[in-house]
C-alpha cells in the first residue's frame, strides 16, 4: 500500500514539474510618458580667494 502512495506522489510531482509555466505579467504603458528633461540649473558663481 505504501508503495502505491509513494508512486502516486512521484507521478503527481513529475506531472507538476513538467507543466508549462505561466508567462510573467508584462507592463504595457497605455499613455506616452513625459519626455526625459533635465532640470535647468545655472553654473555656480565663484567669488573669493579660492574661486
């Protein structure tokens, strides 16, 4: 009896291992994203002895 249970568990685990895996969810944006714009900064102004 125990051999039948072990054989059944082995067959079920082998069947489960051979199943195709579901593809991962893929994110598809529906609206266009904002363009990549760098913030506008001014150059630093050095004043003094070490500038």
